[in-house]
């Protein structure tokens, strides 16, 4: 039976699931286990009441840390899922993705950048001047573009295209556009 080809959307969602995994759940279980162990130790020892109180406070702090980490994990997971869905549906504006996800634009850019680095979003980069996600061109070495002089959107310098995918400005390092 031939193997079904997965769509880029399915691949991105699978990468996101692998990246998020169950690390938050495991961390929560470990911290809860430690807190429970500490509480049992308190109950079974014959220390002075002041030591029992200190150990009890530590156990409560560990439990609070577990809840805090779990909530942050879920918030990050939901944000990444919302951002990925917006990207896969064709949204490229950081501002619009920010509205969709309910996060500020700076946080959205940080999450998108981490998703690009981790390979969840592929063949894309963040255009910080125009505040959008830009998909990289597969190839630029057709005869019409080699030798074409373009103006850099970052610094305004003139650069000559050499047919290199994602060619950068010689002066400021911004990715050049053929437009």
C-alpha cells in the first residue's frame, strides 16, 4: 500500500506536537511528587513544630511552582497553536496574528522566531521593517533577476542580485526583495 504524502500543514502541526510534547505534565508530576514526599516526611517525623512549619511552607511553595509552571506551559502551547493556525490559514501580518492570539506583537514575534528556529515554520523569516512573516523564495536564479539592481528596504542601498536564495544586503544584512 503506497504511503500517503503529508501536507505541509500536517508536517507543521506534527512538529509543534513533538516540540511541546508532555514536558509540562512530566514537570508537574515531578514537583507534585516532591511536594507530597516532603509533606509525608513532615507527618512522620518528630521534629519541633517550627521545623514542621518551615518544611510545610516549602512543600506549599513547590506545589505553587508546579501550578505556575503548568499554567505557563498551557499558555505557551495555546499561543503556539493559535499562531500556527493563523500562519497556516495564510495570515502573515504580525499585528493580525497578535490580535488572533491575544498576545502583544513583541511576544508573537518571539514565538514565531522560535518556531522558525525549531523548524515548525519552515522556509520563512520575519520582516521586522514591514512587521510580517515572509516566505522564502524557492529559487531566484532565473535569467530575469540575475544582475538586476534592487534597493534595500532596510538601508536604501543599491544591490545587484546574484541569483542567490535570500540574498542579503551588502551594507546592512537585510534580506533583499526582487520587487
